[in-house]
DNA sequence: TTGAAAGTGAAAACCATTTTCAATAACTGC
DNA sequence: GCAGTTATTGAAAATGGTTTTCACTTTCAA
């Protein structure tokens, strides 16, 4: 999984610089990792992978960068109930990361991304967002849909 | 807001005892408070109110009780992104607490319960749950739908 | 009434996240 | 390219919600 872009040439370059943020090794490494496709990583997951390649990128920077990315809407932060936040790239350069929702096992904490039914869900969400936004004068920027239950494995081991 | 039931006579009595749990002052006080209707209270919120009336019920008991209730499905635990969990009674004795979803302001953390569109949402959720349950062999027990954005007040102060 | 087991409070531990602060790196204008 | 400004950084300490520990108390079945 090599770096696909020279320093400062990433697709996010513009967005980042446009908002007054500087491009740093740590930030690029984190965006690169998140672009890699693996979803719902914790800050520590990210730190361990980044730190292996760039030993002078610290956990603090990971948290700070995720915060910035979250604020820019480039990353979504999730809570799956295991006491640590999880992060996912909101949108790849060419829409690589299709919109999906999560199925969370309350026993083993495994998370399944699903895209089934997503069209219906998104369609309903769009309507609901519009209605709620008008009724409560709320500017809706994002949503979360999650299902909780027991995964196949945990059902067996019951 | 007086206790409406004598000790051990609450509607949850059966469910509780049926699962091998003992009825204690603290547990009853907590269930009573949650039945009172105010939604999305934090553990500390609950502790402060309970402790005022029953000074020997500690914060630890609040956490433990909420955990038990959560496990029994009598209480739902939510994360609204402000670093503390929030709890709501899942279902009153006679369905007092109608199913609703949440609108969360990312600026002031205010939470609005809404029931608009809830029928469409629940209908879609039912279908989705069925489909996902079959496809992934998942036993779905609950769901979360939340919208995030800026509330009316925070939009003004912008 | 009584004993076994569940439940408890207080204090300590836990642990993900945030803050502090002095040092460093990235960008700007020259 | 260079220097100055300022954002960014790592390490360590602080924070704060939640959990654990442990000796004591309460519940409840017999």
C-alpha cells in the first residue's frame, strides 16, 4: 500500500490549504491511511499504523488531525458503544467510499458496513431532513443510522 | 412528583424479579425518575436528583443500575457527542414514552425529540431490519437514528 | 429468623481524550 | 533561497466519565 501521491499533491491539498491549514507529514499520513479503505478505525488503531512508518508522529497529533478533519466534514466520527470513537473518511476523491450505514454486534463489537436498502434510507432521510429542518429551523449537516444486535457468530455461541 | 407506587409494587416489579434481580431502594428510585418523563439524562443528572431524596444512593449504583436496565432493554443508552452517555426509558408501563428520534445541535448540544415522520421511519426500519437480519444472519434488537446540525439559536448567533 | 448471595458506597483505578508548553516545521514575503 | 511569523508538534501531565475493588449491608427464600 504505497503512498500514491508526492508530498502536497494529494486530492485534499486544495481543501486543506483553502481552509488555512498547513500540510504536514502527519496529516498526510493520516489522510492516506483513511483513504486506504479500512473503515471505522479508532484513534489508537490509526496511531499504531502511522507510527510504524513515521515514528515521530504522536498520538496527540492523530487526535488533533481527526478533530480538524471532522470539523471540515472530511471525516465522520462514530460511537459503536465500546468506549472509543471510530473514524471514517467521509468521501474519497472520486466517491470511492460509498455511503453506508452500520450494523453493530453488541456482544463482540464487530461492525458490518451495509449498503443494502441504502437508497430507500437515503431517500427517506432526505425527506425527513427537509421536513425537520423547516419545522425546527435546524440546519442539518449529517445523520447516523445504526442497528444493534447479535451477529451470526455470537448467536451460535449462545 | 411523588412516588406513585408502594415499594415493590411498580410495574417493572415482575420483569425485574423474573430476571433474578432484587428490588432495592436505589433501583426503584432510578426507574421512578426515568418514568417521570424527562428524557436523555446523564448518569450524573440522575445521581443528583436521586441523591437529593435518597442521600445514601451513590453514583456507582446509578451506573450499575443503568447498566442492568440497559441489559434488560428497559433503558436505551445514547451518545450525543458531548462525552457522556444519556439514558431514556425504553417503554413506559402503558407505552407512555412514544418512540422518537433525536435532533442534536453540534454547537450547544441541545437535543430535540421528534416524532414527525416517525411512522415512515419506523416502517422503513422494520423492512430494513428484516432484510439485514436475513442477509447477515443478525438478530437486530435496536436502532439509532440521529440527525446532527445547528439549532435555530446557534444559527442566529453565527 | 436466618443464612447465602446479591447489592452497595466510597475510594481508587482506569483509560480515552484533552491540555500545556517549549521546541519545531510550514508557509509568506522578500 | 532566506528570515520571520505562526501554525503545528510530541511528551508529559491533567481531565473526567466510567469501572473496579472491597468490606459492609440488604434482600429474599427457606
